[in-house]
């Protein structure tokens, strides 16, 4: 099913014009009117099919997260899961009364074969890792655990800002490859954002949204060549 999404967000410069601010403005030849004309705008229209991988990329500070949040905001809450909203400070497997946490594999719904499959898609396929507790994982493993929770949530949309940014690049490429397979097999749509482009060949996104520091946002579709 194809859906059209339109993003339009504008940020106005509302800082207080102190003497120091005015001095800097004069240094760069700016006036208040020119500052208003330079308000940051994020505009984008994109067509997304079920099972598409949408990848927002560009330099730091270009507005990737803004576009991602605006796209995510157009989706019904019950249809989406955001990796950043999965909080591990009080892990899902925590038992009451100070008892031991559940193992990582027990935090994924379904039988152990299905749980291992989901964990493998997220790059957690080491025996000692899946039998460990979530709070004892490394930071990179915790990210992959959040990804596994999202994959097992059975939602139509999975959202991830800074996708695989804190992982080593070989692991990031491996996970990108498995995420592509997951999206196509289960028709789950991924909305991802990152400045990294080294895993694009493995991720094979259907839509690339390129946001630069200035100029219009570019949308490129895989099927358009």
C-alpha cells in the first residue's frame, strides 16, 4: 500500500537581540530582516510503500532528525515503534522483589526459535549475549537489544534516529543487510536517519532523503534508477 507523506516545518530565529548579538550581526552584514529571511525550513514530500526502507541522510545539523520526527508524527501511534522510546533503565525483564532479571532471549515474545531469529536480525546471535541480562550488555549490545525489541513488536513502522551510529562499521553493515531482509520478508517499513552512508549498499534503501545544510531536500527512489 502506497502512502504519501508531506513534511513542512519552519524554525524562526527568535533570539533576543542583545548588544553582543547585534555586534555579531553587523560583523556578518546581517540585519533583523535578513535574519528572518534565513529562517530554517524543512519541506519534503515522499511516497512510501509497505516494506520500504526510508533513509534520511546528510551532514550533522542539516535537519535529519526534524524530518524523521515529522514523518513519524504522521503515523498512528499504534502502528509504530521508535527505538529511542525503548527504555532499558528499568528493563522489561525486571522481576519484582529484587529478583534476577530475565535473560535477553526471554525478553522477546514467542518460542526460543522465534526469539533467536529476531535477535539474529538485530545482530545479537552470541550465546553468552542472549543468555545474559539486558542491563549487563555493552552499549552497542543494548542498542541492538532495543532494535530486537522493536523488530519483535509487530508494528508496521520502525523508527530509528542515528541508525547504527554507535556501532563499529562492520557490525553496522551486517545489521543493515539483515534489516533489509527483515523489511522485505515481513513488509515492515523502516524510517531511519544517519549521517553515515557506508552501509547503504547493504541496507539498499527504497527511498533516500538527502538533507543538506542549505538548499532543497532531495528525495531519490530506488526504482527510479
